[in-house]
C-alpha cells in the first residue's frame, strides 16, 4: 500500500482512504487517563459534610444504647436546625433533650441568631403555664405536645415538642401522609425561627418546658 493516497495525504491519516481498513483504528489516538474517574469515585464514597455554623449546645445525654451525644441549636441557611451530634458528627434522628435545657438553649441563642429570631424564641417562653395563668390545667394537657402547624396546599406537617417522660422532650417534625396518618420524621428539624417559637410557646403553656420566669426563679433558689 502506498504511503501517500490519491488525496495527497498520508494514507493512515486520510479519513477516506483509511476507512474500512486496518489503518482506521490507527487514526484514533488512545485516550489518556485523566484521573477524573478516580476522583469522582472517591468523592462518591465520602459522606456529604454536614453544614456546621455557629451554635449553642445542651447536654451531654445518653441514648437507649448508652451512646453519648449533645444537642445543638444552630443557625443554618433559611432558619434554625436543632440536632443531635456525637463523636461521629450529625445524627440522623429527631433530637431528644432535657425539657429544662430547652430554656437554657433559648437563653443562649442570642449569641448565635440574629436579634429578631432570638427575640422570637425568648418571647415564646414568656408565656405562663396554664396551671398558673388563672385557669386549671385541662386533663391530659401535659401529655399532649406543643405544636406549630404548617400547610402547603394539601400537604400538612407539624413541628412538635413532645413529652417523653423522665423530664425529656423530643422536638420533631410530623408529616400527614394520605392513607397512612401522621408519621414521625427521624431527622433534625430545620425550620424558620417563627415555627420553633410557635411550638415552644404552646409547649410552655402546657407546662412541657419551663417558662423563662420559671427558669429565673429556679436559678435564684
């Protein structure tokens, strides 16, 4: 075979004359590995980093398995996150903490949140419990959660401050799914400060968490 083809090119470089011959493969340079695949594989193996901004903490506490954790109130894009953290990082469940520590977290939140959000949370705990607000507490009131209700179209959800016994509460989102009823969302709730304030105010009214005045009286004793 001639080195030059009728198109006055090297035969191996001519896309016409080399087509269909053993020379066709020689025209395609081997792709050099860039390492991008390895980088993408390593990136896929790594768990996404949990955003961690400024926060205040309560705890430590022990869970049912005896593992120790703390609860952080943290400012995140779009609002507030309340979450459990341990030595491995952010825990993927709704936070459980001592009811008395809710008041402490709110009191310290002024160093983390902007002024308006901090004032909303602090104001939520100024409400007096029903038992001291001029009316007797209703039967079962302290067994019902403090609630902030949200709705978008047909989608319903609630942020609840739920009594768990032994002086602890769980702060979690519940979602109403058609045909399945209300379901607990085992994840740290991330919502605007106004939603937390609404749930905390209802919880303080029910006596589930100490009001700011109760906490002040306890501190002076």
